């Protein structure tokens, strides 16, 4: 009888107490001078801050196409009834639709767009696949925010991503104002991993996609990180985009304004960093949340 070799967990989390671990992985994985759409100064900024903004990734005409597709999906009763759709607990409005690149050829084409996937390849230094995709809808007058968290903490604990070799892009399909629940990031927080306290319940994803609980940092830890790094709020026209490292501490507030906020969110993971068994959860999350198809984007 043979036993599987014991894994090394570089980033322990979901234990008895919070643990701060210095980052053990590169931020930019491609070698200096590697070809790609990101300029040297912007790549250095991503290395330093953990994020990169592009003011005009999509044209107004392209935004109109993607926004119409978002509205079509959200209004489709079959999509709403699908387990990949998440609804607001209070209003029962659709909040997110996952695996949107498989549901919609329109969004599948966006994933393959070199302006999008090319930046991911350059940051991660390899071919990439989609670990997760979704559209997020924040209608006015009370749409809930997303509490402070590191995506990697969840993807490591519950999806089994071993290393920080994953990057997300949030592409605005409506104007991101300073008042309608925009994305907030703590610049530089990606260099420290905050392992959260508390065990992961079985099927935690069913609750966490509506309201985060397991994997939530303490007030004391967040106060310390904010004091060290500050907080950046992202605003911009529809068609702007923000790439950010998987370990950035980030969140967003409720949208109590009349102005909706919608975006498409794509997570690219290196094909050299494929998901294993969860590091700190009893079972895998469903594949529409954490992919097990590692086919590179082409």
C-alpha cells in the first residue's frame, strides 16, 4: 500500500487563529523585457501595488454589446433558475451569474480578446485558463457590497490553488462612480497573506456567494493592513478595466445610489498552477465557481 506524499502548504489558513505570512511567490512571473501589451512602467506599478488600470479597454460600441448581453442573461428565466445565478437575499434580484464564458458566446469572445488574455499571460508568464468568470450586477437603491477579502485565501482554501499565480480583471459595463459601490483595494497588501481563523463549513460557497463568513479577516487585521497600505477606490468610465493580483485585500460597499454598477469579472490562472484538492475545506467547490478544466485560452 502506498500513500500520497504530504503536500507543502505555503499559505496556511482557516486554523485556530489568524496568521500573517509573507508572500513566497513572484507578483509578475514573466521575465524582464518579455513581450506583451503592458508597458514597463505599468508592469512595475502592478508589481508594487498589485493592480493595473486601463482607462479605455473597450469602446462605447463594445460596451453596448456586452451590457445588452448582461441584461439579456439577467432577464432570462432559465438563467435565473440555474445554480450558476446568485440572487440578492433581500430583493431577490440576480446579483451574479457564474461561468458566463460558457453560458454566453459573447463573453467567451471577450475572454479570448488579446487585450484581455494577453495581459494575463504577460503577468503570469505562461499560458492561462479561466478559473472563474461571472457578471456582477449592482442595481441602485440597496444592492449589497462584497466585504473585505483576499480572493486567493478562498481559492487556496476551498479550490486548492497552490500558489499565487492568478490574476483577475474587472471590466466596467457601467460608469464606476465614487458613490455607487465601486471596487476598493489596499495597495501593496498583495505582499502579505492573511490566513483567516475558523474552519470551513461544508458547502460554504452557498452562503459565501451572498454574504462572506468563513475567510473573513478580523477588524483588527483589516485596521492594521489599511493603516499600512491605505485604501484606493476605483472610478472610471464604462469600458475601463482593473487587473489585480489574487492576494490583494479588496472589497466594495453597498450601492444605495440611483446609479447601477455592473461589471464582467474574469479570473485567469496559470496552467502551471492548476487546482489541487482544497487546502482548508472538506470538499471542492462546484466547477462553475472553481474550474477543473485547465484547457488554455486560445
